[in-house]
């Protein structure tokens, strides 16, 4: 008695598997069971060891016809390769046409021509502000520092100022200037959040046009109690992955001195900010 040939391997996707009925390659005729595998007369009852899907399952539309016996594996491999090529080409086209599919708010932004300098007090010198103030030369003024890391480069400058011709303590102010080159993240969401925090705390915010992608002026004259006032003004700029700000802090006693107006501070800081970001691109 001759031994019957072994059954062919089932095609991927047949039967009611993860894809459900009707998916996968077209069904093939059930092969003869292997003796002792559960076929007629074997363990498991009639038909328990048969291969292939139950008869009558529909063929999935759009799939190639079942490969002829003897060349199935090679042709299946060809179809798999063609599918992979088409999928790869489709993804490449999507990336080219719709870049937002592969980028998000956290993706780094271009730094353009912005670069660091070793003396930011010289690069970002607040010349317009210094028309009304002089820099005090104590042990901590002016000071500057530059840091270089893999994810973030930064440089800053701080100055203590005295109003030209002023003699009282209320004529003093301080200026802090900083620029960051963000190489690993997009700074826009963080800057937008900071802007809303200022607004929630009662600061006046005015957008500035024509400098970078986003720029605005922040101002608050906080009278506090009595005649003592704390004055704050700042210009912030973001351009791609570069962020810059120049902040002004001062205090004065009402009736004893004439602090700069909001308009004067905005004009001075905006001019110095514009000059600084231009100098960072040279």
C-alpha cells in the first residue's frame, strides 16, 4: 500500500482568522488527510485534520488568482515585493506632498544663518537704550556668557544701567538679553505658553510685525502699594529655532523721577532687538 503525498501548506489569510472570512488568497481544494491526523476514522472525527478553508468562502476582490502548483512560493514573493515597492513609493509621495505627516509641533525648526558669538554684550549691544542710559561698571556689570551643547546653544548679557543725568536711586535699571538656538525641539509651543502666562498675570502684550516669525512687546507698570512702582518691559522674538528676548527692569517713586513711557520703552527695545537678530545672522 502506497503512502499518500503530504498535504500542501495552507495559504496565508485563509479561514476565519484575524482577517475574517473572505480575505486572503482564493481557497484551494482540500487535500487528502494524513493518516492518523484526524481524518475519517482517525482521532478527532471526520474531517478534523483537513487543510484549507471550508468550501464556499468567497474570494477577496482585487487579489491575484491562486498561483499554479509548483511556482506558488516564488510568485507570492514577487507579489509581496511589488506591494512593498508600491507602499514605499506611496509613502515617499506623501512625505513630499504633505510634510505634516512626518513632522509635528515638537520637530526642530531651521536655525537659518543664526550663530553664536563669544561676547553677546557686543553683538546685541542695546545702542538705542544707551542713548538715555549709561552702563555702570561694577564687579558684575556688564557680564556675558556663551554655552554650547548638543541640543541647545545659548548666549546672554546683563547690564546695570543708570539714567543719564539722574541722581536718585530710582534712576537705575537693569537689562538682560538672551538668545537661544534650539537644535532638538521646536520652541514655538513653549513661547506661546509663556505669552499666555504673561497675559493671565495682567501684563500688556502687543504683537510686533516684521521681525522673525513671531514677536511681541510685554509691559507692566506695577504700582503695588503707595507711590513706589516696579516697571517691566520686554521684547521677545522667535524665528525658526532661534529665540531672543531683551528685558528691562526698573523702579521709581512717583513724583520724584520721570521714568520712560511705555511707548519710549517699546521703541527702544524693539529697535535694539531688531538690530541684535540682524547681527546674529552676519
